[in-house]
């Protein structure tokens, strides 16, 4: 947690739960990634944190924006982002939304199926298209392994067809899985991409772009390499599979830009035990899965926690949210321990919570309002 956030919390004491994001860290994370991968175009994945101050800061740094819906496109548009700096990266779009985006001037779209290609041909004639190839999500804490992408053989045919229907077969995209901790996954994906590039080349089509996706990490409980290591792995893989004939590249970082920049301030509502023999305490917080922490699903994303009583003896805990839903348990099997001195009313900080939290909060499940957000 940065001094700036600490000072803010101490001075303002905002009601909990709330998300506080340090925009200077957002900027630092962007600059660090850009420096590590200087030849890749950056399209920030807006869905990770679409707050206006985040988009505005990244806009000033020259970032592009990867969008998941027409609503995100309209949001960016309202903030003055030029359409050439937006990509419509979802592979599941309504035809009228494609038409609207195209009407705004957006000209880069992803797809992974014949039916989506047909929509693009009708609604965005002449647009550049990236065919998303499937990855298995191995090594990722939050895999994106089944829902998106097609087999490379299918990608070859679809991109050939793209040209036949009046689109510009621009290249390929993939996503190796979010919070990907194995940098070797890019080598696999880039290797598959090279096969598709080669096959299309033999059919007279020169692809130009590889969209290397997201997957760059934030700092949670389990270690991940620094972004520089990802950049080295990617550069080495590009050289290995493409030699001197390097394609253009773009990346769509989400989590790694705002993730470490934010913390969620929470309050302990209840501490209880379920029997005289179980030594685990149940710690109920004023935020849970429905308040902006859905990524605790299957305990996949394990946030680092901080309390004002750290340093003393600790004991095992189950951590749960405040709603009446049984699934609103954050961590039961991940072996969290918290200080034995912890009391009802104490504050707990959830660290690296700047990505995939606030916009995931329910609008009012059990009457709890969405998460308050402060950008400083
Ligand atoms: C969510 C998403 C991203 C961002 O992924 P991170 O793992 O958060 O970096 C990038 N590209 C696409 C297409 C996405 O859906």
C-alpha cells in the first residue's frame, strides 16, 4: 500500500467498504510495461477498471483501449478517445453493436467463428479483423480457456474467408489466461500463431499483427515474475518462431495496470466459532463476493490482507462476506491466518484490489450498495 493511500485513509476515514486507487501507480505500471515491450502497441483492457480517472490518465500516456462492449466504446468515446485508438476485442457481439462501433470509426475487431465473421462483413465492411485462437489457460490463476478462441486450423480458413467477404485479415489474437504466472505460455501461443501465419502465406495472405493479449500479473499471495520477465519471454518467442520477419504486436493488459494501484478498506463485522473443537475463527467482513470480490471464486485469486494488528500471533480463519448467501465465503481452504488479537470493528486492507473489483459489485444484493471508489 502506498504512502499516498495510507495518508488518505488516515485523514479522510472514508466509510467502508471502499476501493482507493493511487493513479500514480496506474501510471507507473503502464510506463514499466511500455518500457519492457517498447515495440508493442498497448491497448488497455478497459474492463479491468473502467473508472474515468484511470482511462483519462492512460489516455494522456498514449494508451489505446481494448473494449468488451459497445458500452465501453461509448464510455471511451465520451472521454474523447479517438476511434483509431480503440479495439473491439470481444468475440461475442450483437450485429447492431458492431455497426454502431463501425459508425463511430472503430476499425479493429476480434472474432473466433464463422457466424461472427458474417456479422462483421455485413456491419463493418473493410474493417481489420483479428482471429482469436484458443489457449488452454495452463499456468493461469484465472484461466480463459474454453469460452474463447478457435483451433488454429479453423483460424486459417476463417481468415482466408475474411478477405473473401471484404474484410482485412489483419492477424491473430490470443489470451493465455489472466494472472498467468508461466511466461512460457506465450511461446506456445506464438508458436501456434507462426503456423497460422505460414499457412495463410501459402494461400497468398500476409497477416501483419499478433495480439498477445493480457495475462500480466498483479501481486497476490502467490508469486508471479516481474513484467520484465514476461517481456523477455515474449521477445525470445517472437524471434524463435518468426526470425527476422517479425509481425507487428499489440498487448491488452488489464489486471497489471490498476491491480496493484488499489486497496479495498474493509471492516470486521463479526468474529465467531462454529464449535468448541474447531479452532478456526470465522471472520465476517463488510465486503464479500457480491460486493466486488467475485474473483475469489474457487479461491482462484488470493488477495494479500493487512491488518492493524499484524506482527502478533496468528491463527487459522475462514473469511466470509456479509450477505445471507452461503456462497458468500471468500476463503475456506486457502489456509489464511489472521492475528489472534483481531477484533470486531477492526479495519482490514485487501491489497492489490484495483482490478476486477468495483464494477463487479452487485447493484444491491441484500440491500448492500455497490463499492465506493476513490481515485487519488
Ligand atoms: C480481459 C481481457 C484482457 C485483459 O486480461 P488481463 O489478464 O486482465 O490482463 C485482454 N484481452 C481480452 C480480449 C480480454 O478479454
